[in-house]
C-alpha cells in the first residue's frame, strides 16, 4: 500500500527550476521516489545534465514517471516567456512549482562588488523567481489549487559581511513569499518557503568562481547538509493535506546555529 504522501502526489505535475544539480536535482529525484507516477518538468540551462537526470528518474520509477526536459535560464525574462509560451498543453496545468534556481557570486564587500555579479544575482534569485511565479499563479487560480515552494536561505534572515547582495536577494524572496501567501490566503493555493542553512553543492564552487579547493575549505571539519536533505523537506511540504500550509521552514546541519557559523573568509 502506498503512503498518504504518495497518494497525494500521484499523477501531480511538478515543475522544478535549477534541476541540473544540487537541491533541484535531488528534489526531482525525491518526488519520483515518493510517487513513482509523478509528472516532472525539470528545467535548467544544462540540458545534458537534465537528460541524465531524466534517465535516472526513469530507472528509479521503472518508467512510471513522466519527465519533460526543458532548457530554461530564469535570469532571462524573455527565456521565461518563451518557456511558458512553448509548454505543451498537457504539461501546462502544473500542480507544484518549486522555485529552486539561484546562485551567489563572490565575497566582495560593498564598494568592490562587480556590477555583473549584482545583476546576475538579482536577475536569477529575485526576478527569475518572481517571473516564474507570476506565470504559475493564474494557472493555480483557474482551478483554485496549487503549491508554490520557494527555496530561500538562512542568509535572507541573517545578513553577513561579504554577502550584501546575496543576502538581500534572499531577503527579497522571503518578503515576496510572505506577501504572496497573504494575497492568496482566501484561495486553496499554498505558498511556502524553505530556508536551508549550510548545504554542500556546486553552489559554493560557483561562489568561489570555480575554485573547488576554496569551496571545499568551507566545509572542513563539519558535516553540512546535502541536497537530498533539503529535497526531503520540499517533498514533505508539497505532500501535506491540501488544507495544510508549511509556511516557513529553516533547516540547519547539527553544527550550525545561524548564518555566521557557515560564513568563512575567502
């Protein structure tokens, strides 16, 4: 007999952004492990990685899951419009949107931050998430149901030196999420935010501009969270009974008590 969560997610259509690696990839796999007949739209810029993910999901579910691979750069507003405009009718009526795509660049302090780093962080973490959500909300409103899960960060609650831009983008995600939840409070549309603490993924390698040694040093002597840890929380949130909203979730590894304990000097 399948679990209650598997039954609730059965045949649901789930869209995951940033699914080529890290939390997004783990989330798509966790949905498939939980409900083998789930329908997944996996998006990212790296199509080859998405195709590999699709093959793994099909293996895990013995071919029961349906997986649609779509290239999408959420930082590009025109590409977001292209994605939604080109989505086939049988995939368009999504049930769950997981806004996971995000990035961080550098540890520079204000005054020394490159303009292109500011722009790409805001375009991806804030504008991209908002544009995806604005396209999904009318779909959810039309049938008065749906779940939006935004992946935030402890950095949106506790800013730290060297994180002014990234922290402010995640604070924006938090404010946007809370405003949206209040706007939709009289509907059956659920809005949630999952804020991870220290997680070891490719995310840190991007922050250190490809320097894996520096990225690895951040986790020296500690056991950080994995993408799978956060994926389990995301699927838990999505799998609650329709009237249950897990509005706010903060997830730490056992060694962490706040944002400062995950910050390391470069």
